[in-house]
């Protein structure tokens, strides 16, 4: 008997498994999904049985050494799911298997003989349409969650950020005591081992976690709930596999026969569209403004014409003077986001990754927030040697300086929260909080007297198709979180922008954005597949990308409504010692997975596949 064994480590894509001989004494107990030890080159390695074949082993085929787990550690439905993810996302099956396993420690694994999973294999039922639910309050959301969870059936609840887990667990434990477990990347090996075992044994039936929680040994997965489904935190953008939780869960549900529920107070554009057109089950969608939530659009340009030279408008200053805890939100840290020469328009960039350097006034230096490079502030332009340098883009440090200048006698503490911050504590008394998106997890929203968006225009003009949607979801999230009597003050030079007008009539935003995407063939009308190529030599990466483009163009010439862009440089074009190029493919939704699989099969191992990307032009 031959066993196809997946090596539990990152390997090559074209060798997903290896053949091993099953010794006669193991033939009666071996099965797919079991953890075994195998000889591999000069080492003893861990492996998972993929399948068995009743064929004779060759003379050079090595024997399996030992079966570690008497029962499958990766149940067959989850194993089939990992195979599909490997094929579609162009990632080693061994890497996915290792991600799905508990920490492999010999002493702890010895206890597996004493533990038996409480499940029986059942026939996988066909999945139903995903359900979409839009809640208008925390109470509506909580009631829906509690009604959806089924007793003695596994329910997976996926949230975008670690801080979202514990409040949900506290809610569930009130009605389902002892049933829940939290799985995140912040767990220690010991914690992960015990919680993984609890899921495997079906001792915990409600699993709450961030996106990595899709890689667990589900035995009776009945329901998957994605909360705040439009949040960028549901996308793995910086490491393989580069999946969006929504896509990955649809594949998972098919293999497990699970039901999928998409929850949000403000749906993503794709979810809004598919719910409207009956692809998802949903109540009739008619998005309304949040009740009793106040916001003001403050025209910064008009104030400057009126003589206010401060970066904070008169209404914001008045709000700060009124007292209480106020959160001033900035899109950038530092003092100014970038420095440009007014004579030659040269922007000072990082020599390592070519991103713009941020000016920090307290240390008078320029810093790259991507690769940690820093240098002293330049007195002149490196290109034309001119001294006419201008600073643009308001950062957190600048806002703090402005507050101190405008309110010199204010005794409230000023707390800065961004990725540079350490030992973050929010006082119980009133204070002024200045922070980026990173600060949201620390904000005592229920205590805020007001919130200020210092510069709402920064993300509006970024050349990415999801820019408007990202700002829209951000604005709606602010209004949802703020107490009813606490206003949101939005500083902008463009109060007439359609996005701001849609705050009073939310459906308008979706209608306008969907119409634009239809013209440009973006989601929800096409499925996007970004292929990323990198190499030490610029000429080589350009050659590889062009060859891939020509091959894919020939392959897809008969696919209706399929578009492939010519190779283009990413931003930054040079990063981590490599030059980067990309190709964007727009696939028809009618059979996108079929074409996706065909395309990926032709790619070299070095190509990074980014389906449903957050950005098109950024690495």
C-alpha cells in the first residue's frame, strides 16, 4: 500500500505530496488526515496523509515511520479545502497544512493517544446562498448572532481585528456558557495547542477569531459568520496566501456544507450589489442614515479665505474649548506626510523603497514608515539644489503642536496614538486624543464628546478604485461608534463631493460607485486577479512579466469579457532589494474560479497571486 504524504512545511508547488510505503503493521489503522513521521532526505519530518493507494511500492520508496495520531488531525473536508486554496492561491500545500496544524511538540503530541474526537463522518450537504444582514445597533447584531448559533454544531465567527474577539466571547458566554474559544495570532504556543485540541475534539463549538481562524480542524462546521465584512482587516495582503476572508469562506463552506452569514452596519459594494441582485439572501436593502447621529462638513478653504490660517477650523477650536474627551483623527503620523521642491516638484523619497519620507519636527528628521529608514531634514533639494521646499499633509505631531498653540492654558492631557506609540494608556478623566487608524482599538468611544477628521481629503484622491469605498466605510463606522449626542466634524476642501452628500442618503453612494465600476469593469462586474513578479534585476523581472503577459493573452483570447492589462510597475517599484512588476486580470464572474485555476497553473513558482486585491498599483 502506498500513502501520499504532505510534508508539513513550505515546499515547491509542483510537488504537493510524496509517496511512502505503508508497513504491513500500519495498514489497518492508517487513514487520510493522520499525522505521521517520515524520513525525508537526512531528517525525520512531520507529514499528513493525503490519500492511500493499493499499489506496490517501488524498491526505493521509503517506509512511514510512525502514526502519531490515531484519528485524523485534519478532517477530510478541511483537507480538501486546503488543496483548493493551494491550487487557487499559488501556495505550497505543505505550508497550508502546517498552518492548519497544532504546534508540533513531541511531548504534547504524545497525549493525542488519550484523546478521541467526538464526531462521526456525515454526508456533506449542498450549501445555500450566503445570507446578508445589515444591523443598525449593537443590540440588533447581538440578537442575530445568538439566533444563528446552533447548539452542538460548530460556528465560526470571523472578525477583522483582535480587539473585536473578547466582547463577542463575553456575549456568547452569557447564553452558551463554556462553549466558546478565541483563536488569534497573538496566542502563545501553549494556548494555541490547548485551544486547537478543544476545537478538534468539538469541546468548543463557537470559535471566534481573526482571518487565520479559517485554518482549524473543523469536524462539524455548520455556520460561518463574517462580522464587519467590508473591513480591510479581512484581507491577507502582506503574506501568502493573499486571501480575502469572504472568498476563502465561500470555498470552505462548499467543502464543509456550512452556511455563510455576512454581517455589517455598512456593507461593502460587492455585498450590496449581490444582495440587491439575489445572489445573496437578504432583506430588501434600503440603507438609511444612522438615527440621532450628528455630523458637520467644515469647509476649510472658505475659512482660509476668511482669514483662518490654522489647520483647525473655528468650529473645531470651539469644540475643543467646550471640554470633554475629543478624538482628532489623522490619516498620517509624523508632522508632515511628505516634502516636495516647489521649483522642480521633486519629492524626497526613501532610497530603499522609494516611498515618500515623513517629516518629524521633534527630532527634525525624515523617516520612512515602511522600512524604518531615517535621515536628517534636508536644507535643499537633492535634484536641483533649490531651497524652496514645501511640506504637505497633516500628521499627528503637527496636530498636537497646533492644539498647544491654540489652547495654551488647557490642562487636559494630549495623548498621541499611532504605530510609533508605546505604553498606551487612556486616562479616565477628559483628554484630547490625536491618532491614526491604529488608535481606533484604544478609543473609549462611549466617552467621546466629539470626533474630528482633521483632513478628510487625503484618501479621496489616491489613484485606486477602492479609495472612495474605503473612506465611505470609515465615515459610516465613525458615526456608528460615536454616542448619539457626540458630533463628527469633517474638515474638507471639497464639501460638495458626492461621497459626503451621500451621508444623508447612503443608497446614492452605492448607486454612483456601482455605475462607475461598471464602466471601468471593476468588481462587482469583474473578479480581479493581480499577479506580482519580483527580481533582483530590473531587466529580468520585466522580461518575466512580459513573457507571462504574452502567455496569458494567448490562453484567455477565447474567454469572453476577460481583460489583461499590460505589465506595469508597482509603487514602490523597488522594495526589499527587488524590482516589482504586476499584471491585472479582470475575469467574468460567471466562471471566474475555472479561469482563475487555469491561469495560476501556468505561472512560475516565484509569482505572487493576489486575488481580490485591496490595491492595484501598490505592492
